[in-house]
């Protein structure tokens, strides 16, 4: 099975490592969660911009296009079909789950009951 998971990256034990069990949570349904032991880990995010400066050499437009087409080619067909596509599930780490929910609650209006 393939699991896509996102984390804040700053909490020890939440960055996936091959053979080490991690907790994966549904971003919005707290009852949906599972432990996963990765057999393979592919980091998909790279830091390009920090403190107003470019951190790495940017890929050319052609390199970006090749990477994008390569990633699309390995997607399951049921996720890519035009009619009734299967949703692509993404799990989050505990720290990212907490961050999203804290931000959500800060912005949610509180009603006065009288």
C-alpha cells in the first residue's frame, strides 16, 4: 500500500524513516488513524526559498516538466480518470494535525447563547 503523509518536519520521530513505525492521521476525522511501517520513503518537498534567498539551484522548465510527467505516470489510473476519480488520500502527522486544528479553532467564530 502507498501512504502519502505530511508533517511539520520539526518534531522528532515524525519524519518517516524506512522500518520505523509512524502514526498517520486523517486531517479532519480524528477517529481515522493508523500506524505504518515504511518500506520506502521518498521526500517530495525541498526548501527552495528561505530568508529572502534561493537555497538551491532552481530546475529548468524542462526538468520541472519531466519530473511532473514522471510523477503523473506512476499515479494509479483510478485517481487520474476524468469521470468519478478515486480521491487521493493524504495523512498527516500528530504535530501537523494539532497545528491545523489549533489554527482552525482560532478562526472559528464563537457564538453567544443568551
